[in-house]
């Protein structure tokens, strides 16, 4: 039952967004924060993403049944069970923010509204990929607020990098559903622009993301370890785009997970090493 529930919400994909929240947390704290705040940030992230995925699965329940790629999802968990888990995870997220600070608590319904809204955007706009990016960009901003208790430019710049990164890889991922989305009259950049133009747009978004990550490093007063890691991130994104050009479903899925997991881990790892190295001198 637990294994089915975790597959239903693609729990393994939590690795994509969590490191960007942790990176913002580390920069905000100028190193390792209090363990209590760190644990609460991780819990809030897991609960928010779980709620968002459950909402998405419920919103697309009938659509997913008709899509050959996703037809087996609804067999992993019953609809009432998914609804119950959605309520529990959303409530757990709000409760967790109450233990962080008042600003995070009062903004928690706004955060949930943003991450839930993505699930309906494919019905009326071709830019749903960017709304998914917006949903994941809440993570670094929320982590910064958890540590500092106020807004700043640096986490907003990092949020923009997340929007560009997610929109780019979601466009690549959406190439698998091009024919189905056309049949169902669902909107996406891939339906609007076609496969090749969409892949070129995804590449442009990822190049822009690298530039924005460099700006974040400058604002966050990070050093050479962080900036050197951008070369590794560029290499991983290049591998993803080369795999996507072949339009092979298995290859896209493999590159999608491997490349983006690598990007996330390298990003947070480089920030941690950079801050610890600088603190030792």
C-alpha cells in the first residue's frame, strides 16, 4: 500500500525541488542552519509536494485513464484514498509552517493555491509548463523565509531559475504526449509549436537558467566552487537535450530523471561545499 502510494505521487521526484529549497536555506543561513529549522523546511517541502501531486492526480483522474502513458496510475490508489491523503498532507503542510514562523504560516494557503493551480492550466493555456515552474519555485522562497523571516532579491532570482529549469524539462517531457494532447484538445507548448521548435525553446530556457543561477551566486556571495559547478550543470542539461532530440520515450525518461536529479544534487552540494570552504578561512 505504501509503495503504491509513493509511486502514485512519484515520490522519488521530490529530489528535483528539495535541493533548491535546501540551497536557498544554506545561503540564507550562511551555512548550516539550526537543525530544527532545517527539519521543518524538509517536512514542509515533502508535505507540500505530496499535496500538489495528489491534487494533480485527482484533477487529471479521467484524462490519465485515457492516456496510454498514464493509464495505470489510477490502479495504484483508490480515489477516496487519494482524497484523504490530499487533505492530510495539505493540513500537515500548514501545521508545519505554524512551527516555523508567523509569515510562513500566513502565506501557507497562498503556497498551496499556487501549487494546486498548475493542475488546471493545461485546460486553457499553452504555458502550463511555466506554471509548473512557478509551483516548484515556491520552495526556495519558502526556505529563505523560514530562515530569514523576510523577502529578499536572492531567493526571487533563484525562483526565476527554477521556473526556467522546470519549464524547460517539462516541455521535453511533454513531447511524449504530443499526439494525445492534440486528440484531447489539451494545451501545451509542444502542441502549439510542434516538437522541434519546442525542443529549441526548452534549450533556450535552460541556457537562460544558467545565467540566472550565476546571478544568484553573485547575490548570494558564493565563490569559485559554486560557479565551477555551473559547468557540470550545463553538461547535464546538454546530455538531456541530446537525448531528447532522438524523441525516444525510454531515452527521454532516463535522461529526464538522471539529468535533473544530477542538476539538483550538484547545485545544493556545490553551495554547501562553497560555504563550508569559505567559513574555514
